[in-house]
């Protein structure tokens, strides 16, 4: 038991830094994707982005020891996880953000850690203590304070005159529906990594997701105006593909394997903090008392979930398997 606890602490120490970097990347990504969609059609952008991510992931897998194929019994889970996390979720995300704002989308995505934690708990993948449940609740409240604080101060949140305005509510609902796919994908990844390593699980589920997404994107691939897309928009797409998806998904799945779905998912609620920080540094946006309070609440909630007493045996039982 002492050895298991030591492994958990060691994995979380490394994972904390890596997942923190991912939240920074995802904060930048929301802004980059929204800007690029001014020139790309939503599905045109997404299928090229995910296709490039797939190529990068297989290159990484080749360089890290060669292509590792899923076993025959793993393929149904690979296909299902790929569809939910990389077809359904990405389809709904790109459609939703194209109809809404980056601020609104950040608020909707803030529900994902709570959903993942609840599903993980009730499916027996990672039991949450009362302290961890309280931490999940705090991060949701904190994310709301960050975004509504921005709206109140006339900063990033003022892109939408209210957090859920009539003009963007359909896009927000589409994004919210899609988050269910990502939450289930995160939990399914834990089972996949009993036989696949994080790189292999990420690469093959991404490949499956792209295969399912191509038929849905054919119309926009044919009608998109490729010749008038600027270098900046292409750069934003490449950044999103390489860093926000390929690199971040590997780190994410490693976090799921090392620390469990709930403790990993909770990091997503740090993204609104970074979005506000970048707005302050780059756009000279102001931080009011509400935003500072939201940041403090989020950090407290993340700490409670990340270091709360849970059931590490569920996730450590698979350690060392590839």
C-alpha cells in the first residue's frame, strides 16, 4: 500500500506540471480556433486539423518504439472511444464555437470535469471522497466567476453581452451535448490503457475518429475556399493540431492512466484562468475582484480533487502494462 501511494504521488508530481501546460495550450487554442474559423468552414477546419494530428501521433509512436497495433478485442473500444472523443465531441465543439463565442464555450466546457468525475464515480472507475466532490463543485463555481467577472468588467466576456445570450444559446447547447462524448472518452481511455500505452491509445482513437469524421465533412471540403485562407489561419490550425490535440491528448491520457479520470479532468477548469491572464497580458483586459475570487476558488477546488482521498488502487492496478 505504501508503494502504491508513493507511485501515485510521484506520478501526480510529474502530471501536475504536464497538465498545467496543457491547460495553457487549451486556453490559447480556444482563441486561435475561433479566429481561424473566420476563414475556414467549421468541418473543413476540423477534418484537416484532426488528420494532421493523426499523422503527428503516428510519427511520435514510430519514434518511441514503433507502431503498436491494438489487439482484436481492443478494436471495439478503440472505435467507440474514437467516435465519442474525436468525431462526436469535435464535430459538436467546432459547430458550437462557430455559432457562439470563445467566452461562452469556455463556460460550457467548464462542466466537463464535474461530469467526468460523476461518471467515473458511478461507473466504479475512480471513487470520489466527500472532499473531492466538494472540490469538483468549487471548480465549477470558480469557472463561472471567472467568466461572468470578465463580462461584468467589459473584458473578454463582453464578446457575449451575457454568458448565455439568445444569439449564441444554440451553439452553447450544441457544445454542451458534445461534452458528454469527451467525458465518456476520458473514462474509456482508462480501460484502453490496460493494454495500450498513452501514445498508442491516443493515436488509434484519433485515427478512428478521423475515419468517422471524413464522411460528415465532404460537403465543406468541396465548397471551402482553400485559395483565400491566410498564412495566419493556417498557422492557427497547425498549432491546434500539433499542440492542442496531438501533444495535449498524449499528456491527457497519461494523466488518466497515472491519476484517474476525475483527478485529470479537474485540470480543465484552470483554462478560464489562463484565458483571463492572456487577455490581461495581450489585450490589456482588467481583472476585477470577481475574477480574482474565481481564480482562488478554482485553485482550491483543483487541489481538493487532485490531492483528496480517493481510491488509487483502481488506476494503479494497470501500472506497467503496455
